[in-house]
């Protein structure tokens, strides 16, 4: 696995890069200190996964993440000390497939990367709690949204669960053994049933209700 670590803290960059190079699944680790340098390296070398700090100089981590996810299918794992709900929601919306708090980065980075490489996602307990809190901005998530989830078919619930994990349509199709066109149809219908306008709002409803046992 070829990795790109974009991190401006020199001490953390050195420590994490050294840790990553010791993992048996990692063949190469490239490093960059800001988003501009990271994007330039992505144009020069094939990378399997990007580990991206949120608070970067220059264009910043969120903009860098959007550039990567809009131009490529390379999964992005955010490494950060930020756990404010609004930051986590913006990370989600920027297309990141995972979030890992730096305080547990060395402990969990291997399993987080394995999850992303398997086509899933990784949102640690801090990020999950933050997303659940952010879902409070949605109108009356309980019990109204619980009832709406009950109105979904079993297949629509499976698709929504995949969306909540951060899967794109291609990954959902492979995971469920159905066509991408069928996935798009299910997404369109479930958004209407949940009365939301985008996948992020639907995912937040799932997280809020599912975590509480819906």
C-alpha cells in the first residue's frame, strides 16, 4: 500500500510516518507539509490512501480534501485533534471516508486504513458522537425520523446504512450485489421518504436513530 501523509507538524509527521512504515501492509509513505505540496505529489505518484491533517497552512485541510475527493477515488482519512461537531460534519461533507482523532492515531490507524481500503469507512467514537450531535440541527429527529426509517424497505435500509458508513454508489453496489443504477434509484426514493435533500442529512438521521436503538 502506498500512502501520502499530509501533516504540517514536523514532530507528528516524523513519528506517524515512521509508524506507518513499520506496518506490514505499507510499501511506501510519501509526506507533505501542506495541501499544495500534497496535491502536487498526488499528480506525480499513484497513492492508495491519503492521511490528511485538518489544520494545515495555505489552502487548509478541508479545501485539500475537497480537491482530492472531487478529482479522484483515493480515500482520505482525516487525522486531527478537532472534534467539534461542525468540523466533523464539514469533514464528512468534504468527502473524507474516515476520521481519526490524533490522541488515538497510532493505536487505531492500521485498522482505520484497512477499513477504508476494504471500501468501508472509519469514524471513531468521537466523530460518531459529533455527527450525532450535529444531527440536532435537523428538525425533530425523534420520533418522526424513527417512523420514517420504519417506512423504508429492507433494501433501502441497507443502502442507507452503507451511506452512513461513507460508501459511494459504486461501493454500495458491490457490497450489496446490485447495479449502480439500482443504487441510485434506492437513494432517490429513500431521500424522498426521509424528506431530506442530500445524503449527509440522510446519514445523520440514520446515525441519530440507529445509535439510539432505532
